[in-house]
C-alpha cells in the first residue's frame, strides 16, 4: 500500500508539473484554458476559477490541459434540448446540456441552430413550442454544462489555440516537457542538500583493522597519487583501488605539510554479488553550500546526457526492455522507496528529466510531434492543412497506443511474472 501511495504522489507530481507548464504558458499567450485535469476518466471533483475549470478524475494515470479549439464547436447540436440561463441584458450566460434530472433554473430550448465560435448565437424552440422560434445572443464568457456535469467556458474563435501565432503555439507545446526538465534539476538541487557533501581526497576516517590502518594511514591525510597516478577526485581514488584487483598499491599522502608513501593491499568485499576492493577509508565530505549546489547541478547535467545517450541507443537498437510505462515506473518507485527518502528524490529527478526529454521526441501524439508541426509552419510560412494534420495525428496516436500496450504488457511480464 505504501508503494502505491508513493507512486501516485510521484506520478501525480510529474503530470501536474507537465500540464502546469502547458497551462501557464497558454494563459500568458492569451489562449483560453477551458479545463485543467489531473487524472483521467470520470470526474471526482471540480471547481471553477474563471475562466478555467479544475478537475480531479478517478483514474490517477495522466492528466491534460484542455485548450479552446475548433473541436469544441460540436458540443451542442441541432435537436438537443438544453436549459438557458440569461443575465439582465438577456444574454445567455449558462447552457445546461447535461440532461440531468436536476437542471439549472432557466428556459428550456430545443436547438435549431447554434454558433458559439463566431456569431455567439443560439436559436431554437422555447418550451417545446415549434411555432415560436427564438434567438439569443450568447455572452463571450458563457459556460456549458456537458453530459458529465462538467461546467466549461465556451471557446470563441479569438480564444482558440489555432488562432494563436506559431511562436505562441510552439511555446505552449514546449512548456510541458521543459517544466519536467526544470523540475528534475530543482529536485537534484534539493537532493544534494539532504546528503553529506561531495567526497574529497582527504581521509575523514579509517576503519579499525583495515588495510589502511595496518599501513598507518591517518585521518586528515590527503591523497596525492596512487601508483604514480595523480588523484584529484575521490572517484579517481576509488577507481584506482578497484583496478588493483587486490594487489598492493603505492600511495602518496600529505599530512600537516609532510609527504609520506605507504603500501596498502586492498581487501576483497562482495557487494550485491560483485567483487569490489577496499582499503577501509571514508572520505571527508565538502559540506560548503557551493560545493553541494555544484554537485546537484553536475548530477542533473550528467543525468540529462545519459538519457539522451540512452534515447540514441534505443533508436539504433530498439528493445521494449529499454522502455517503461506506468507499471514499470510503479515497480521501480516501490523498490526505490524502500531504500530511503534521498534515493526517492534522486529517482524522481531522473524520471522527471526523462519524461521531459522523451516528450520532445518528434512523434505524433507526443509534444515533440506538435513541435515538429510548429517548425514546419515556421519554415513554410503557413501551417499544413487541417486534414493532413488530422491524418498524421491519427496515425501517430494509433502507433503510440500500440507501443503503450506493448510496453505495459512487457512491464507486467518483467516485474510480476518473470
């Protein structure tokens, strides 16, 4: 149960940050955000803060930002019966199309014609009287209650995503992945302050009865070289010791301005079934704020590089085992959560950067596919036709859905059956 809760928090945070990126940039670009949803499926909770409706849905796997678009034109159709609520100027400010047994107070209308995009007008027969055709002007900020009882603001043409210029659309599309990458960097900077500072080449402690103690190595001594190789970082020291394969090492140390050379033979230790070589020392940490901050930044940068390399390897040699979906992320989150809070932070940072980068891949159905269309529009000087765009997105979405099913099935097999 603990693992499930931690997974939901981690996954929910990743989705929230991603969608918040789209949300905040769209608003800054003057694009209407009709709904901000965390989760998918039936609605659990909703609250309206003009002009956006915020919802939480039952299935906590994903989320979305619903931008005003041309697709919203088909919400109301001729023949539908709705309830209209008007203001003092007799403008329609609310349209109840939910079909609920408890509709809003207002006038029932059987629609004959509706335009909530350009003319902002709704026509029909009032109270079922087919000889009484009426027409109402619809307020620019009117709302519609749909069949799921979700109340959303209408989408006039001047607020739609398609009406924004290409740079505003590009900024909105890139904002989600970029926010995930930024989150990863921020979490790595938080993580670095939850653990001791980076290891230095100065010895902080010597284990009792260890090879280092037997060679009279003292705490406070600083490594100069091992077998003639200069050591400027603790990683170099660790690599040199492990490369010895248990053979004696000639180590040059400095302490209180004096230099001495000692011979130390590393001992063999098994960690998770693998042989490693140790001399029994603990490095002194550098707990300065700048040193810790630099480590957090460097870790974030190196993680970003590794993810790009892994993505390149996936393209060159595709394998489902190199991919993970929600099932795989759940299993990994559950394992990491048992290792402690600091490991979970590092995992969250890595997954967030990974999610941001993968979403930038130019595949229809991902943000990268939308960015590709934006770039094509910039170079052509005009967008591709809506029909061609719809075909590309449909094909891409179908392939993406097949990939998600394959990855999920493979994750279930790898983590729960194999």
